[in-house]
């Protein structure tokens, strides 16, 4: 008999395949002592395994191309940094030398020691880094056993696990894995974002998956609804084939929207901007008819390298993005880097107690004036090739924006004196992702030219819930009454001051949430090119007047269930 399991859809698509169950990480290693004469050999075995792990990750890094290399590379580099962590390596050596333990058992003991430290931390972000450590230790252990890290992927498999790391997803897809089901996780985690980029169906939060699904079971996975069917019968298989036909029709219909205007049923034009960080993203945004780039990330220029990028390298990159959009505005976000990113240049602080709340974003830029001036010079020079806007991340006060404005004005003035062709006016905007900035927006909205709401960070700061902490998957959600009311407040303040405002977080690219954002009065979306056509379709099927008329009921919702019910009613024809 078929069995049905609920979960949360995190990456759309349907898949039929065999379950490959991976139980939560555990090193099943018995205690083993070695004689003194064998210590040197065991240390060499350990060091060889570490070197092999490092080489394995380097090979994987080299196989990635384009935007995928930038997205996955950050996590691979973080894992590489963990491999050089003296706390891990010295502790392992000491356990082998002084304790006379085998390398395998020393690895287990050191893992358990570090896990106890992580568990004792109050900060959920730092706690979540234990997952990264487990992935690294799992790879070392695999090399100690002379086997490939993780079970081999087989075409047609569906991975069922407690979680999946972003660095694994590309590798899984190459191996032939057709979908992923996890018992934990959030639809807004980094893994979910990457799965959507890869077009790999992903269901998260399926709490009973590891108890109910056996290795080899046939599964039907729906990454949109989050439903899982175990051992489907004829009826479920017919429904699956029908769903595939529907998806094919949907893709064909979406293709026809490439050249269509983003206009509601009642004739209101909505601006669809694209998020980008690579030439591929820019090309896709242009081809799909994006109104411009609402967020061009610059961090990829600073990551996965040992030295800081110079002005010329940055200029060429920004100029190419401007040329690629052929006269449509390009919004370049200044460096959004902090200790939560894998940085080898020494720019960020590596020992911050809470990097999510530390020296990051505009704080880091203002603390490194020469570095900031170099980036601003490159951006201003690119403005000579087309319309450019500057977006400042992690703004929390009026003083920060004024400091950036003065610096931008000085840099532009110096370039003009040097004979450079630069725009007469370069709009300056603030990214609203700090709750205090959102609440007190009226205090500095008069000194910005536009606003962009970064809902990924805003939601996690507002709810005190890390989006990458699997145990908080249900808590971290934009469908929280506090989040909805704060978004409405931001949009109202912007409209009162006639300041353009966009949402550039993941919720902007979720077509199921499009009616909600339209009801709140949003007229600019900035989203990944992969979801642009889906959102355009949702907008073209919406009646803005009717949605705004129902906004009052949305704002009166007392809980997530109330907001979800509002969305269900909004989705009805």
C-alpha cells in the first residue's frame, strides 16, 4: 500500500526514483590502542587522509564552472579552512601521540570533543557550523578507510537524509541523484537556494522520512507541494505522469512570457529586476526581459582567493555587467562580507563570537577606507558605460549612509578631475535588513535615493532564528505576522517619501508569495533569473486592486496559519 509523507517544498520539480537513505552522521569506531612503535605510521596515515581530503575538495572546486562555482565554492572553501584548523589537527596528533589511539578513534574522540563545545554555545549560527565540521570529518574518515566519501550516487536515486550541505548538491546531481528529501532544513536555507539554481527537486522538514523510508523504496517526490509517496501504486504513478505533462506545459507557457510585459490584470506595471553575480546571470536576466539588475553581488570577487582584487579587476567586472544589460539599470551592492564567509585574504575577523552580528557589510567597508575607495572608484568608472546604482548592505543608521554618500561624492569628483567619463548622478540606496533600520526608516529615508529589502537577513534577525539551523526550520519563516507588518511599514514609509523600494530576498522569487507582496503595495521585485518567468506569470494573473482591498485581512492575521489561509484564498481564480 502506498504511504504518504508531508514535508515542505523547497525546490520545485517532480521526481520518481529509488530511496537512498543516509542516516545522521556518526563515526561507528571502536576504541583501539596502538603500540608506541606504530605512532609514526598512524600519524602519517592521518596526515595522508587529511591531504587526500584537501585534494578531493580542490578537484571538486575545479570541476565547478560559472555561477555554480561561486555559490558552491564558498562552502568548499569553508571546509578547506576547517581542515587547517589547529584545534582540530593538533588535537588529533596529540591523541595519537599521547593517548596511543588509532587515527580512526582519535578522529571520533576529537569530533565528540568539538561537538560538546559547539553544543554549549548560545549562538545558533555557531552551533550550525557543527554540520560543516561533520562533513569535513566524514571525508577524512572515508579516506582513512580507503573509500570514496559518501555512498556512490546511482542514476535515479533520491537521497533521504537529515540534511544536505550546499557543497554536496552539485556532486549529487553529477552522480545522477534526481531529488533530495531531508528530515530537517528550511526552504530558505543556502542548500534550498542552491537546489533551485540547479533545478533539483528538494523537500525539507519531512520529519518522519528517516523512520518511514527504507533504502531501496520507490518514491515520488513533489518539490512544489512537499509531498512524498512511498511505494506508489498505479493511481499515484498515473498522477505523477500527469504532473510531468502539466509541468511540461507550464514550461512551454512560461517560455512565451519572455517578451511579455510584467503587467497585472488591471493594467498596473510591475518592475521585475534580477539578482546576479556572474556573466551567466546577467545574460539570463537580459534574455528574460528583466527591467534591470536589482542586486549585483560583488563578494565573489573577494572569495576563494588569497589576495584582494584591485581596482582594474573590479572595474572590468562591473563594466561588463553594465554592458550586458544594454542600458537597463544595474544596482551594484558594495562588499557584503563578514566572518560568516570563507575569506582567505585576512580582511575579515576570524575570531568574532557572533559573526552574523559583527563587522560585516557597510561596517567592514567603512573600517577599511582604502579598500572601500577602491571598490567605489571601480563602480563609478563603470557608470560611464550605462546607468549604475550603488546599494549599501547592513545599514543600521543615518550616519552610515551619510558617510558613504560623502565618500562616493569625493571619489566621483576625483575621477572627473582625472578626466574619467562618469555619470552625473549615481543613485545611492540602502539595503534594509537590520530591524532597527526598518523600524526607524523615517530617520534616514530622506538621504537615500532608493531602498532594497533583504528579507533573508531581515527575517532571521527579526525572529532571532538562523535560516541555516535545521532545528529552527519551522520558526524561520517570512509568513510571520511580525515580518508581514514590518514589510508593510517599510513600503508605506518609502511610498510616503516617493522613494523606490524593492524586495531582493528569496521571497521575491517565490511565485506563491507574489500576491502577498503585491497586496502590501510592492511594485519592484528583485529575484534570481531562474524564477523570473514564474513571478511574471503570477503578476499577470493578479488583480492588484482586489489584492490591496484584502490587505487589511492579511495584516490582521495572528499567526502563520492565518497568513497561509489568506494566500490560499488569494490563489483562487
